């Protein structure tokens, strides 16, 4: 899917919509260190071509964030550009409802099994902003801010 394939909604192109994903701190550090974005493994009985899925939200919902979590903020266009699907896989992004975006990676050959449900990403293209829950300890916020600023130089804020 090319960027121009995103449909427009009102004055905002869908590709310009901001989406967020809550990551546990350890998974966030793995993302920064190894440039791998983990997928939720396919459910039992799912199509064998499915590598995995990932849900992104249009907004942070309530106070349900774990204090040790970090929110990665991006746009649909950035998400599409940043995910580096394997050569023999296809990336699909859809919006099953107004509040969610679903990212799926499928192998083009149905008999191929995924060893690890993750894909490589271009961190500079993916991460636009990082948010840390207000309930997180101050030292966690400072650690996240330091690590993000040394690697990406993007805004880190409390939410």
C-alpha cells in the first residue's frame, strides 16, 4: 500500500492521524535497542500465513496505563513507512473501528511459519513522540527521557 492509498476523512488524510501503542518498559527498550516491533502471535487456528497482529489506538484511554509502561506515538503514514516487512511478507494496515488501527503481517507463502512474531522497524521514521504515564516514578521518566533523547531526539512527556 502506497502512502497515497490512504483515504481522506474531512480535512485530515487518514495517514496524518496520530496513533499510540502502550509498551511495557522492557519491550520499549528492546524496540530501541534492536529495532524490532513485537507482534501478538496468531491465535490457534489462525491462517498459517499470519505472522502476527498489533493494535494501535487513536488516543490514550483513561487511566488504565501501567506505571511501568511507555506510549509510542506515531502517524499512520509513519507506521506504514517505518515497518520493514520481510521480503516474503506483506504488511496490512486497517481501521476496524474509529478508535483502533490494526497492523498485520502475512507471509506470501502459506506454508512458511514465523519463528518470532516481530518485524524490523526504522526507529527514526516510526517514533514521533514518547509519553510516560503521570503515575510512573520520576526516575523511570528520567531514564526514558535520557534513552530516547540519546537515540532519537524526540519529545518525551508525561501524560
